[in-house]
C-alpha cells in the first residue's frame, strides 16, 4: 500500500501545464572540435534559474551520443509552465571525455540562454490536454467508526515506471454512510495515466478520522482504458483489504465501488492558443498626475535616479519583460494620462509617450522606458486621474479583432484614486466582452481601497445595471511586493507573478465564451540559439 502521508482529503491541486523541450544541436560542434579526427561525444545540460535570484540549478541532461557532430537528442526535458513567471533557461554543451558524473570534468563547448516563453511560441508541444470527468459510488463498505458507520473517501494513485505510486486525486469525504455517492470530479488525463492508457491506476478507500489517522478500508486497481468504457459490469470493483483477506478464510471483500459515469473532453490551455498563433498585444499607460511629485526631486515617484529604477519603471519592466515573449513584433503602444502637453498646456488622458499620435508604438520594453523618461522631461504633471479614456482606446482596438488571433493586455500604473470611477466602471463592463484584460498597479503610499471595486474577484463590476461579462481587472499595490532587503529583481518577480497569474484564465474565459478553439499548431521552425 502506498503511503498517503499528511494530506487534506478535501483539497486537491491540478498540475501545471507540462511542456516537452527537445534539444537538437546539429552543426554547432563544427566550431569547437580540436581536430578532424577527434571523437565528439556531445551532451546538453539544462539549468533553470530560481525566480528572483541569479542562482542556476541543474534540471537535467540529455543522453550522450557517440561520435557525432550533428546530434539529435532523444531524451526530452519536461517542464512546468507558468505564464506569470520569467522562466530563464540555460543550455550548456559539453564533450564527454571521461566516465566522471561531474560535468565540470568534461570539455565545455559553449552555452545559450532563453526563456521558456520564447521557445513555447514557435513549436513546443503541450502534453495531453484532455480532461476526464467521472463519478463513483460505493456499496456496503466496511464499518470503521465505533459510534457510527464510516466517513469514506477515495484516493487515486498513478503508477510510476519504477513501480511506485503517486497521489493524483482525492475525493471529498461523505459522512456517516457505508453507501456513499461522491460528487463528480475532473482530472487531467496526464495526471491519471501520464499518457499511457493501460497504466495501472490504484484507488484506496479510507474512513476519514478527525485526527488524520484515516482508517484503510481497502483498495482496487483499474486503468484509464477501463474507466473510459464508462458505466458497465466491468467497472464495478471489489474493494479488498489484504490484511483481512490473509486472516479471514471467509473474507469476500470490504464492499464495492461502481463507476457511475465517465467522459473525456479536450480542455484547451493557454499554451494551446499561443502555439496556434494567438498574439498578446501589450499596451502601457502611466500616471502623469501632479500627486506623483516633481520628477526632479528624490521624493517623487517619477524620480529618475542614476542608481536604481523608480517604482513605475520597475512595474513596467517586471510585467513587460514577460509579456513581450508572446508578442511577435515587440511593438508596444505606450500612453500617459493626467498631464499638460506642450506647447499649449492642453490636458490629455491618453497621450502617446513617443509623441507620435498616429504611431504610438515603442520598440521593445526598453523603447517604452526611453519614451517614458523622455515624456517626464517634456510634459507638465497635472491631473485629474482619469482611467476611462485609455481603457476605451485599447477596447476600440480589441473590438476590431475578436476571432481569437489577438488578445489585448493593458497595464496601468498609477499613484492615486481614480477621478472618473463611474466612467471607468462603464469602460470595464464594455471591455469585458472583448479579448482584453486590464492590470492596474498602484505605486506609492496612497490608499487604494476604491481600486478593489474594479477587481472583480469578490463582486463582479457593474455599470448602469449591467454586470461585467467576465472578470478582466487585476489590481495590486506594488508596496506589498517590495523586498525588504532592497532586492529589486526579487520585488519585480513577485509583482509579475501575482499580476500576471490571472491572464491565462482570462484569455481562456473569453475564448470559451465565444466558442473559439485554438488553431492548429503553427509549423514554424524551432527556436535557434547560437552557442
């Protein structure tokens, strides 16, 4: 019997999207061989970088291929994908020249760096997106409680290649019954069988105890293939307790478990849409109101220190450097709001940071930062803090492309309370029906209580009696993510992880509401990197 350890039977965790990465090094070794007659035994080592640190740790190695300068490695790296993190990867190439397991003992040929986001976009497969939904019941389970019956629940285990078992699902507990009917539940097919439909699935039946010492009732085995046949005579399982069976000659079983229903549906992931060509269009809007303080003074939130980035630049860089991997042209519209513009001092709530009204795009995140710093030198900080104009501007663009090929993400960075809340709520409600999300980052010490009204996690935003079709706004105060030791890299990683975490689900909610499926995976060539 596999050990269940300490766990909460009422809590489950769905695995992250799995990404298979295959390495093909082909011609790189021509650059490094010492002589035409020398043997080349290449191996590639993958390192991953912990979030917010510069530390690299080894993730895995390919196999060593004998005597070739054009290797195509068979062994794959399977990584968990998290859109909200900048997942830095490093590939080191070595020529193996001894039997030592210490990689530093071999000849280092070169290395290359990239992010997981960069290599997902061209041609990396996600693994088994199907979702299984099933419901089970039991009959005449053993009585385990002295003053009652039993409080049964099921624990599902996936078998591993080495003969061990890994927990993949736990049902809820049904109190005081020997004939429980559990609620239907969903589980990724990969979590159940790792893509092998005939792999053993073991199910343990327990009686729940408050102190955590759950009583073992019995077990049975099945497979994904058997379960997929649905309700039939073969999907009624005897629950057997090996200890009881060994002690009691007349022992038959400890009850039965019956599969009531089983269905499989394709549940598309964020990665499926990215692989199909969906582009993320990233737009930035920055608060240029006077409450930020004089940019030339160190007390200003817009102060341009030669030694470190201000909060606006940090928020922009943290979010933008992740999203840019999913935008092929790397051209980002960038706006300011709440400033007086030269030459006549007209107040604008959606002016292009690069000064070009017809072409507000900046080249890359660095281009956005440059335009932001240049605007600080040319405009006058003023007010009020109006959000609606920029939201409506991006919404107008999103309304023109609703076929799933593009999804718009607006990042708004502000230091204060919204002045046009009524108009902003209406803009959000209208935008919720479009392929669009809004991220709001609050900087500085101000109270942002009113902002929570836009973040529809608890109560959906409404305007004039209309509820927003989807929750599309995520608001966070930057101060909650600042590292106390002053580590800006860690602060930025924490911020990005939180504010971007909802984007994949928001994109999926739009696609599902419109019945849009991912296009077939684009047949572009894999990502190439020079060593």
